[in-house]
């Protein structure tokens, strides 16, 4: 049943997973999308192992870019536009600011002044920043809602800002901080790493410093068993330095922290050009999926006839997003992902829709059968190679989820799901489930139920929608 593949390994233990973490007023780009998809599936994997999972969005909601955006908004902003399309409008302010600085040198000074005001808590700067932050989070939540993701915390860089003076004091007192060319660093030469930069010349703190504060806070709050950061490979050194500094500070729990890195996405663009907004990708996926579903076969009335317009839209969304998610997760995460709309939406290939469709086929067979659940003893009548092939795969689920957790590697589950769907389709091509021999029918219905349950489990883990009709 539904509990198959679940273990109690993590009972009472907490795993924190930090993922997605876009920057306010900057594009939510394809790298953020990969982090979101991989992070969300790791949540599913660890939940199946019995852990309490906390989803953390370490929002980029602080930094000099807010000086830029406030300056832009004060000069060219439009409150109505901000309400209607917050992410677009703030991004427009940001890009316009940078375009205008080519001809107007004074803008940089103005932006620095606004950011200083923000740091000092000046009311207007504070009010604008809070508004930008709030309205962006609302929009992000809506987009994450499409993907079926809800974060437990949006505590971002601004939240840890307040803890920094105390942290820097402690680093100084412990003798870890050393002055170097006017900046303050923790030397890491003996660990074959460049020095970790803690304070810049102008006393501005860096995001490494904020990450140290965040780690301390999270351990105090959640006493985690594991803290996973889902961030691209270019940040590898950053995390090596972070973990090393925490270890030097005497935190044994720094050994429980893992950087789960990933490669690039190649070739992803929408009809409107380069991807800047997640929403564009979602919209395009849904439109393309609608078209693919419409075009499938002449007998589409038979298949789609009984489906309302609203249901049709829901299916298109599930298929479109499922295609993107599966395409991302079928490759080992450290490899680059090739993105090609035609291929990922193909119902016949190694794709998300193919796996979702296998689940739909199971549901169709079980609806036709209509009877109750056959007793397990019925399985004795499964004798063909194709049936054994499916059974062998069904048996592997607990081990597959275990390996995926061990390696923080969702592709293990995605590849397994695809294999199972293929084995089941081979079985269906050669055998009838609902035949004349009642005992064999019962055995095969049992097998089909098993496949349906395990496919649903895998789809859920990976963050893909489970469909009963298509």
C-alpha cells in the first residue's frame, strides 16, 4: 500500500533543506529552478525515510542591489505596476538603473546612500524595502504553489544581518580573525583554501558571514541531524570555507552539513527569449503540453471527451510541469541538463509524461476491473518473464529510496520510476490483465495495483503530479 518504501530511520530527527533561494528584484533564473526541483525531491526522499523535513528558502533580500532598486523606483517607479507585476517591475527598475548608470555617474552614489539609510533603519528606506520584500514573497509563494511547494521559512539574508556584529566580535575574540589588506579574514591555508573573507574594507559583511550566522541560528532552533544546501557547483568553495570556519569555531555539528551541488541547464529559453522569470517557463510548459495532448491521436474524443475544460487545463499543467521536473531529475545532478521542449514533452520517450501515462494506464485497468483488492495469495499465478521483471522492480523500492537519501541523488528515484514504467508497458504489450481466466486476472490486477502504488510514490517524491486520467 501507500506505506511501502517508508522507513522509521529518521524518526524524531530533523533534516533541514535549503533550496531555491532567489534574489528579490533579480531574475529567478534557470539555476534557481534546478535548485527548486532537486531540493523539493530531496524533501520527499527524506520524508519517506521518516525524517522531519524543514524546507528553507534563504531569500536574497539584503545587499547593495536594494540601493539600486530603491533609487530606480524613486525615479521611474509606478506603484500600480508594482502591485500588478511585482517581480517584473522591480527587475525593470534594477535593469534600468544599470542602463542609466552608463551615462549618469551620480546614480551609484545615490544608490549607496539609499542602502546606507536602509542599514541605519531610516523610515522611508525601510518602508520601501519591506514593501518590495513582502510583495515579492507573495508572488514567489504563488509560483511555488504551481509547483506544489510550500516553504517552512523565508528567513533570508536580512534576518541574519542583526546577528553579525556579535558574530564578528566572537570571531575576533577567539583569535580566528586576521587583518589582511584592510579586510578581516579567517586564514585557511593549512586546509588548502584561500582565506575566508568575513568583513570587507568598509566594514560591510559578506554572505559567508551571514551563512555562518544562519547555521548557528538553525542549529539552535532545530538541532538538526543534517543540513543540506542545494546550490550550484560554482559555490563549492564557498561551502567548503563555510564548513571549515564552523569547525574551527568548535562546532562538531559542522560535520552534519552537506553541499548538494548541481550542473547547468543548457538550451532552456522560452518563446520570449532567455529565461528571466520562472512564470514564463511555467506558462510555456502548460501551453505546449495542452497542444501535445490535443494532438495525440485521432481517438482523442474517446480519451478527452469526458473531461471538462478546467480538468483539461489541470492535466496540461501537470504534464507540462512534470516534463520539466523529470527532465531535470533523470540525469545525475552534477551533470549539465540538456533542455529541449519537443523531447521532454514526448509521450513515447524517457520522459515525465511517459511515467505519468503509465500510472494513468494502471488506473484505467483498475477502474475497468472494479472488484475489490485480490488476496496476496493470488500472486502465485504470476509466471511469465515480463511479470517477474515487474515484480523484481517493485521489490527494489525501499533500497532505491535508501540509496537516493544516502547520495542526496534524486536521479536514482527518477531512473527507477522510468524503468518500472517501461517494464510494465512491456508486460502490457504481451499480456492481457483482464482476461478469461479469473485467477490469472486477479494475479495481474494485484500486480497492476502494485505498479500504480509505486509509481504514485515515486511521482510524489519527485514533486510530479499523480494523474488518474490524461
